[in-house]
């Protein structure tokens, strides 16, 4: 977001290792809230950032996705709390409700929310439909698309469900990026790797 010209004013991260990673890369004036998102109130975010309700341009969130990942237990793990390395516990499949709760309190002009593609597959689709209905009922025009990073300039095969919502009074429709006509590879991103392999004595300087 910073590379795209945004100023990130507030962020929340629950896991200590991720907190350290985010803090190491965040702008000095970005507020990093370490609390369990279930305890965070919209008014606290507005007060901390000095924003009024409805003034925030963009609210981005990626509620934990392990409960819906096709690589995980999926419905076998629903209703069971996940224990994190610092001892705290959460039911991941319910955390999108917290995103919707904060969205309704902040009333940003636009929101973006992300989750695994497994959210729209199999029995998880019921959750998807509930989430979509909740987002729309919050006063937004909402669309969701499955996007694959490898067709959007990232050298990684990574499919994600991306929700985009625009507040109804803004008068614009949600827009998703169109896939590029080519797949972006690791070779495209790091062209010197191939040359280095062909230059085992290190004579080539990228």
C-alpha cells in the first residue's frame, strides 16, 4: 500500500513473530495494535488515528484463513479454538465477523478483504455467502473474485478470494485487476539467478 502511494495509519497483528516482522517494515508513524482483534473497538481506532467516522479512505483486512484452507482440516476443525505459539486461542472461522463489525463502525469509503480460495469451495461456501451478505448489509457495493498472483505480476502461484467494497454513497462500483496476458515467473523477477547458475566461478556481476 505504501508503494502504491497510501499512508498506513493503523494496523493490527496478533502473533508476536508477525508483529516483529510488521514493525520492522512499517513506517515510523504507523500505529501497530497488538491486541486480539475481538477486543478492538472502532472508536478506539478512530481516536488513535484522529479520523472521523466515514473519513478513512481504505480499510484492508485478511482474517486468518486456516479454517478454510484446502490444505487444512477445514470443517473438521470448525468450532475448535486454534492455539498460537504465544498461548492465545481463537476460532479462526468466526474472525470475518470481527472484520464486518469494525467495517460498520469505521465506515471507510472503500474496503478490501482477502481469504483463501477454499472459502468459496465445498461446505465453506455457506460461510462465504454469509460473509458476502454481511458486507453488503453494511452499506457497500461488493464483489468477490478469485485472483491468482502469478497472473498479476507476482512470481508465485497463489489463489486468493479478494472482496472489494465501495460505500454506496461514493457512487462507484468495485473493480478488480485484470490478469496480465503472461505469467510472471521467478526468472522474470530475479533474472540474475539463471545467469549466476551458468557462471559458477562468480565472474558475472548482476
